[in-house]
């Protein structure tokens, strides 16, 4: 299973990642992603892997990536 890493220094809180991965990420009042499981690097279930790949590819600040 993969995990989603957010580079907080690069993130601008645009909200695209939590729109594409609402099962994994919520958002705070300013639009920054908040892992729903409360972890620092939330797990991405296999069934959501394609959505996670899309979120990584479309992040305008390149602030998220999948890690093993």
C-alpha cells in the first residue's frame, strides 16, 4: 500500500488534491489538505491509487507524491 506525502513548504492550499481524493484528504479552513486518518502520511488504498496518481500529476505546486 502506498502513502501520500505532502510537502508543506511547497503546498499553497489550492485544494485540488482533496477534491480528487476526498476519501483520503479533507481540508482545513484555508484549503490545505488534512489527512482524514490523522496521520502525517495517509495510506492510499489500492482502489484509489489511480485517483492519487492523478492528484499527484495535477498538483499545481508539485507538493504531493506517493511513497511506498
